[in-house]
C-alpha cells in the first residue's frame, strides 16, 4: 500500500472513528470516485462497513503510536457538553498519523466527510512542487484553522502538529480549530486562501463559510428541520463582507463527470477547490450535485432561499423521538440516526 512520494498523483484520506459512516459520507466518496477516478481513497475507521469506492483502513488493526496513546490518556476539563465531539475532531489527526506511518502513505489530502473536492489541480501542484511546507489548510477566521481540507506531505510533518497538540491540549478553551490557527503561524504551514487573491493564483478554498452560506447549515442546528441558508461567520478575519457583496458572480459548470464552481473577481474567474456542504445534503451522483449547487448559488427568491432545503431525515428523527419520549414515555429511548 506504500505510495511513492514523487508519484504524480496523491491519496485521499477520510477519517471517521467512533461513529457510524453516514450516508452523506458514502455519497461523497462515491462522487469522488466518479469525478476523480484516478485518485486512491482511504477510509480510516473503526467501522466494519465495506465501502466500494474506498479502501477501508480498520483502526483496530493499526498500532497506536506513542503520541496517540498519550493523547487518549490525557484528561481535559470542558466548559460545555460537546466533549465527545471536540475529542473526536482532534483525535482524527492522530488516527491519520498512525495510518500514514503504518502503511507508508505520503502526499495525502484529508477531507472531512461533508467536504466535496471540485478541483484537483492545485492539490496535485502542491505535492509536485518542491517546497518547505509540511501541511496546508485554510483559516475560517483569524486564529481559527479548518481541516475540512488538509494537505499532508508525510507522517513526519504531521507529527509536528501532533506534538503541538499534546503540549497545549489541556489549556482552557482550546480545541483542534484554535490549535490549527495557532500552528498556522509556523513556517512549515501554508495557509490556503479562502477568497480570490491574485497573489495566491487562480484557486481558493472553502473553510466551511461558503458552503454554509450558500448551501445551508446542518438542520440539526435549527429549530425547524430545514437547512437554513445565509448563515455567516462575523468573527474577525472571516470572509462574511465578501459573501454579502451583491455583485458576486458565481458560475456552476459541468464537464462530463466533473462539476466546478467559479467566482468572477474583476475580469477573471477563480476556481473553488472544495465545497464544505455543512447541511449534509450530498447526493450520489455529480449530476445531482450540479443541481444542488445551482439551487444554492443560482437565482433566488429571498425568503424561500434562506429557509433552505427540508431535511426529511432530521424530521423523521425528531418525530420518532417525540413519539417515544412524549407519547410512549420510554425512558431508555436511544436516538436514531437516519443519514
């Protein structure tokens, strides 16, 4: 399974540990296989589910490194109830490191399972060109990193970030995003642009903000089971002023099996490399993806557009929960996940 570092291609890695593989994640891998059939996909997971479009690396058969053992043994006090979530989002870097080290994987593109790759050109270029970067990823806001798309040359480079996590994990108020933000100041990290910039070339990246604004948020975060659109991040350094610019001209293009998103800035069109579909409405086929993108980026009826798509899975989950808890009064009811 070892890959030559000088290979013209690169590997794609998804990490899902501690929870079932969602339908949207499987759809994303299927779309990846159709749009970029030459890319090798790996799913790093403790699930026994077979994925046709990806090679499953079972974490139960991957030796834990000393770094991973140290991280899992650390105790951290959390001021909120999202301990399991943030522990999982940070431990994925350790599972990725262990898999890369054990199987000799290099030139790895890590994507979150709701982040869809649209253009491989700049990714391939990053791994082909000689540079001093070990990692590359965008910032969602000032000091807030985002691993929805993360480029990793080799496990040695990733180990530097893991050591940084281990040294700072027990600090109050830190999570993987704030640590990525701090670590981005290192010379080994290339910060990927989140908006067109002539000095950065013809490509830019979605650190969740673009996808959440145009395609909606996760309906589980909304009172009604709709994936609300138009949500913006108002933190310093976020791209919300650009998103609210009414003069933005987006172009959705489809060429055979591939779908692209381009933004006109001045007289030039820039290509979006990935789109983070926070709503989880990821279809099975590229043609359906094109339709979804046109709904979000195309002409809109303001109120209808802002409400977003109805999420029947979230509706079903809430309906079953209501019936079981309120009507049948089942005390030991466990939530069911349909996507």
